[in-house]
């Protein structure tokens, strides 16, 4: 995934704008509070047919057993010992015996080689670890869209709120620079997308690394219906205190480069907050949104506060 763009945009209500400016901070929400019930949720081991998965995994295990491999590349556990033992015997057999050994492997059902009960338990533990990590994660959502009518309606209180242009500071190593783009998919993320990935995540790489790979997939994937948002996300694991509903990160001076006032926003009621924003971000430019006369669009007029 590519990194954070030069500018990201945050739609928010007038109340959210006031809290942002007064607190000089941006809100990071827990995933459970998102408006999409499918967001950052996993319910399936894989989208593959179970029989298809087992056949493919069996072939991959046989390939590992009959090929040179380094035991250190396997995760510790009972299955590691079984693979090492099978590989040892295979290496020490003569030609005919090797053929028979491979034939037995090929004819054996995967259940004889891999403990499926252990797989189920391992998967449950895997999901539990992920959900615990995500429970206290903080996520800041932004966009690269500057004139989206739906986002003005949904996130900026029906055009009564604001749109902030934020330029993450390179000089001060802003946390926002870690924002990554969201991918949009027809299908929901699963733990294992291919038999090869099943082997890699369940047997090869350390559990912590495997959990991180799948959590990245969950955090940065949404359904196709959300693609219009062109979303970026800053994800900080284990960041929201257990007793808190959310957490925040500080906004550096001049990170807010533009403020666009919604076309239905009550300017008079928000003038003091706008002046405060200008004091905090001396280079900020302020615009007023207007409904276009000719088409379904908005025009932004720069104004002085």
C-alpha cells in the first residue's frame, strides 16, 4: 500500500469542529463504533470450499514433507514435530521406498496428517487475539475527496458542518503520515485466502506476525459500496484506554491548511471557533461552500474571518 498523500480531508459536524479546535486534537474511534456493521469483522476461516481447501492444503503439506526445508522456519507446536519426523523419514528412504511413502501421503486423507480439531481451536484463539487487539485500537478516518455530496450529508451534519484539509507535518513526524488507503472488495476478508496462505499463517510465521497480517487486511478493507469515500485510515493498536470511548492525537501547528464551511452552516455561531483555528494555524485558508446554480455540485469561495 502507498503512504499518506500530501493532504487528507475530514468531514465533521460543527460540534466535532469545535471539539477539534478547542482540544487541538483529532478523535480516534474504536472499530465497534463504526457505522458499517461489516467493518473490521471476520466471520469465516476462508471463502474456499472446505473440501477444496483440505485437498489443496494436503498437496502443500506433501510438498513440504518431500522437499528440503529448515525446521526453524516452522512455528513451534505439535504439527512442527510431525512434519520434521515425516521429512526425516522421507530423506532417509531409498528410491522405491520414497515412491511408496509419497503414494501413502497422496492417498491419506488430510485428517490423518493435520489435526482438524487443533485447527478449529487454533482458529478460535487466532480470532480472539485479533478481537482483543482491535477492541482497544484507535482509528482515524479521512478521505481524499473534497466535494463529495454524500459525505457532506452523512459526516458534516447535512452540510451544516465543516471540511478540514489536513497536511501532515513531515518536519514534526506527524502520526497522520502513517495513514494508509482502504481497499474496496466485493467479498469480506477472511483469515486465509489461499491454501498457501493457510500454511504460511498457521504453520510457518510467528503467531504475532500472522495476527498482524490478518488485522491489516481487516482494518484496510471495506465493501465496494463505500468506494466513493476514497478513505485513508490511521490505525494505532492498543491506543484507546479501556475506560474511554475514544482517544485523540495532537494536531501540529499549521497541519490544518484549509477549512471549508458547509453551505448550511451557521457562520455566526461558529465564528469564535474559526478565529481560534486561525490563531492556531496561521497559514490556514478559509472557504465558504455554496450550492452550484447549474449542476449538482458545490463551489468554494475563499473568505476572510
